[in-house]
C-alpha cells in the first residue's frame, strides 16, 4: 500500500507484520477497516512522503509508511 500511486484504487489482499507476528499495528489496521476484500484509495502524500492519506470504506485515515507497508493490496482495474 505504501507504494500505491495517488488516486489509484486497490483491494486489500492481506495484512502482514514486518516481524512475521500478529502485532498491535495489524490489529489496529483491521479495526480501522483494512480487511481483505475492502477497497482502498490513496488520496495524498505529505510533503516528504510520510504520512499518507487513505480512504477505506467511508473513513479517511493518515497512515505512516511503516503502517501502510503492512497492508498488501492488488490494483483494481478499471473496466473499459
């Protein structure tokens, strides 16, 4: 998620901890709505890239890049 382009819609595939365990960060992200199957949209990046603004469901959240790196996504293709 941390490398997603601005205004690109994606779908959450998984939440992974960089340490390989189920951390508090993973639980917090799930509570905010970052769960597999949910669509997300990167809205903006701060001046130096951290944090980022992300929309999930009807909420908008600021995530640090370290938190966003825990969210695995796949791009949602636009039907033509």
